[in-house]
């Protein structure tokens, strides 16, 4: 079906309002424990069904309704929404030529109260009905009911005409009913009688910008809904407007999930955990989209080059999309989970598509300045390096990672000889908002620490220093079989940015029969790990999102044991498939890139891939593969790595039949060892053998995660190439 952009935007607004009404109904029972009993006993099942139905309609509109081509009509005048006619704008900007009725406290008008004037106004009027409210303080609650359409209030000035009341929650009202003035009427100009053309004015710049996205109709309709045409003059205006609209949608989405989370009595423990995960991740999405919009705002007013910041913007938005996917993944462990998932899926996918469009627009903004900036960043191709670190690691951080002695701010010791007995206690006591120049170092003495640890978002630039990976071990056993979500099963979860760790083992001891059980989850930007071990079975290392770097680490596991959607580089690491359960296959990676505009992937460079001692004698019974595509645009590159015969000659394995085999990006470059021969590799459309340094260069640490050189103070040679 073909509609105008304005018509599609109106449909979005109506369905969004329907979802908001249901949420607001639920909110009305949130003021006391007795309210919540009614909320839980009566409303939750109906809420979930209605929410799911309306959400499905919102999602379906992207595919069913197509925006028609229209002639460009130059906008003029002030920046008013297009639903306001020329006559409406005159009413708002100038003294009205016609006043239908007057309200005055001094009895010089027809009515003394605003409510009386509203009550006697015409019902379902197709023309504007103007109520003049003279100077004074009108102490009353006013409701404009749904059938009182096209009313206009004109006062004598915002400092002269006041409508005042005092309803509130403490005295027994709901938030919804406490409003001094309530406007429930709607007006839908279906005929567009005052429009200068038969449909929305959509400029050429909007059309050309939206054409570069995966969801162009959604792009057009949201822009019409979000801003007047005069506010969108350049492609960057399109991008900023789209992001600001996305922020509002994510905020509503977060409220929806929080409302559902409150119904804990009707949810299983795993559903409760999954909803808590969603609240955290959607909150992260909101922060990431806001950060992107703020950074773009600086470009807008300071004329910054997009080229120098493009990867940072894509990193933030890639993480935002990953959060939406991960929220839904938390409900994929059982049939009961999927009922709750159904109530969320359309809202999450809607945000995913909005963010996708923003990333596509960023990728499409290629100017001569950006091309020149890219040329200046060209890297030498064949300079060999002994070591390589991301450029966002300062010289001080590199010394911290490598120094034999590090001065700690606090010490953790299980025997009581330090400041804290547990790692979690040390993290809880750490300051918030540390800068990289004032890194907070927690030394963890030798010992086995049986605990789950989370470094929250506000605890930035923390560093863990152990006494060696064989001596300092943090271990726990949360897992999916026992009721956890994959996301929440991590022994150590890192969310605070700028995190560093060295000389520690992160372990999940749940065992192969417990399915997903994460040792380390990282969704922290600019995080790095040196001489650490990550040990588990299925889903050992969760490189969830943002930029990450691992060097001289050991990662051991069975199924999908390095997985996620970060931009992650592993250098000089030992990657060890171990013995799985009977009839299982080992998968080294399961990368989760779900949009072609994301700048994410897993890069394994100059590592060693070999079997553990327990797998070695039974290699023939348990084939191992370099990876399989968890999501449609999965991207993994293995280069300059020694691959033993633990890897099957086919190299890679499918996820589910032909899913993603043509859209994935799997590549190998200059690998060695018995398992590195590419003659027997899969023949998928998305697999390739890289044959030149130019093809491999984008996946080096210097290019892929925005870094790549030693600073002079480190004393080591450096290279930004292969």
C-alpha cells in the first residue's frame, strides 16, 4: 500500500499513543503496594497481549506501507509542524480575527470558568473554535474531552492568564488524573485541506539521504513526524533529527519494559532476570544514542569533520543495536520466555531499525574532506611489529599492563591482609568517574575468589592486577540450565569504560552440561586484557559490544566460546578448544553482527589455536571449527595465526542451514599450521581467503579498533600495519 509520509507518520503516532495508553494504565497502579496487587492480578495478561498486538502492527507497517514519491515544495515561514494550516499559524502568532466565546473572572465574558466554556463548545467541530481567556488566575481543573475537537485557547499572555490547580498523588490522585489541564481531543487533517500540495513537502536532501538506508520508508515517515521541513536542510540535519526522534522512542521503550518488569509475581525467575537485563541494556542504548547525538551536535555548530569521528559514532550505534538484540536473546531459552518476548519484540526491532538508518546515513556522508582525511590515515602495509597496542591505550596504561610492579590503590586478599576480602567489595568502594589519567588500581592477591563481580557503568578506568593467572582466580558457576540468562551468567561483567586487567583467571565452573555459562562479559569501551585466562565451556568469553583488546591471553571452551558483537582484536593469544559433551562440536567463534553498517567483528591475529590436553586424544570424535554465524552479517577474520589440526578442514560451520552464508564475512589471511590449509574450506558466498596486505590491513588493531602504535615512552618498536 502506498501512502504519503505524513499519513504514515500519523499512523505511527496513533499506534504509539495506543501503546502509551496501556503503559499509563499500568502506571496508575504503581503508587502503593495495594495498587500493585490490582496491577499484577488483573492487568498483566491483557497488557501483554495488547502490547504485543499493537507492537506487531507497528513493525508490520515498515514492510506494508510504502511512501509515495512527491514533488518537492519549498517550505516557507517559521518552523511549525506541517499539520498546522496557514490559518492555524496566524491564530498562534497574531491576534485572532474571530473569537467565538470569552472567559473572564470579572464577568465581562460569557463564562467565568474555562470548564464552562469547554463544556458548551461544539462537539466534533471541523473548524477551529476560539476561546479567549482574559487575564486572571483560574483555579480549576479543566478537561478537554475527546469529542471536543479543534479548540483553541487564547490567553492575554503567559504572565497574565493562569490556570491553576493542586491535585497530586499524595492526596490520592494518580499522576495521570492530577493534571491541571487535560487534553484528550485529537485532530486528524485527513484531507490536508490547507496543504500547498496533496502530500508532505519532502525535500530532495531528505529523499536522497533516506535512500541510502535499509529502511527508507521508515526514515521518511519518522522525519516527517519528528521535525518541520525547514529544520532539515542538510544530510547532517537529517541525521540529527533522526537520532533525536530515536532518543524519544528508546525512552518510551524503556518505560514499557520497566512497567513489565514490575509484574514480578507473574514472571519466572529467568523472565525476571531477562527483563532486568533489558532495562540495563535499553538504558545503555539510550546513553549511546544520546552520546552520538551530542557528538554530532558539536559537528553541526563547530563544523567538525565527520571523517575523524565516524568510527566512534558507528561504535556507539553498533553497541545500541547489539543491546536491542541481546535484550530479546534473553527470552530465547524456553517457551514460557517467548510469551514475554512477544510483548517486546516489535518495540526492540523498531529501535533497531531506527538506529540502522542512522548508521547508514553516517556511512553515506562521504565528502571530499572525509576522503582526504581517510587518505591521511593510510597505514604502511608491510611493516612488521613485535608488539601492537590500540592507540587509545596511553603510555601510562601500557606500562601498567607490562610493569612487573604496579602501585595499587587498594588490595584484595582472601586472608584478610588487604583492604577488602572480596573483589566485589573493592569495586563497590571504588570511586566513580575516574579519568584515564587517574586510573584506580585494585590489586587482587593470590587466591580463589568465589564470587560474581560487576564493574558498573559509572566505575570507569578501573584496573585489576592479579598475582598471575595461575594464582589469582575469580570463579563462579551461574548458568542457563539453573535459571540465569546468558547475559547475566558472567562470573565477571565489565560495563565501566576504560577497564584494564592483567595476570588473572576469569572462570565459570558450571561445566559442559549447564549450557551457556560465561566466564567474562565485556560491554565496556576501550577495555584491554593482558596475560589473563578465560576458562569455561559454552560461551566462555562474551565480547558483547564496543572496542576491546586482548593480548597474550588464554581462552578455552567448547561451543561458541568467543562470541558477541564487539569490535574485538585478539593478538598473541592461545585459543584452546576443549572436550565437549558427547555429540557436540566445538565452535571457536559465534560473531553477532546484525547490520551491514556496524563496524564490529572478531579479529584473531598472530594467535595459536590448539586443543587442550583432554581433547587431544579424541580429536576425531569432536570436530572443531573456527566459527559459525550467530547473526546475519557475522564477521570474523583469522590472520597470521598458527592453526593446528584441531580445526576441521572445512574450517567453518553453518548455524542453521543456509542462514547468513551469503551475507557473513569470514576471512583467513597468511595462517600457518596443519589446520590452516584453505583448499578444503567451505564454499560459501561470504567466505574468502585474503591474498594481499591491502585486504587484511583494515582488520589490524590499528585500523579495526581505532589504535595501533607504541608511544616513545614505552621503549618498544611499533607499527600500525600487519
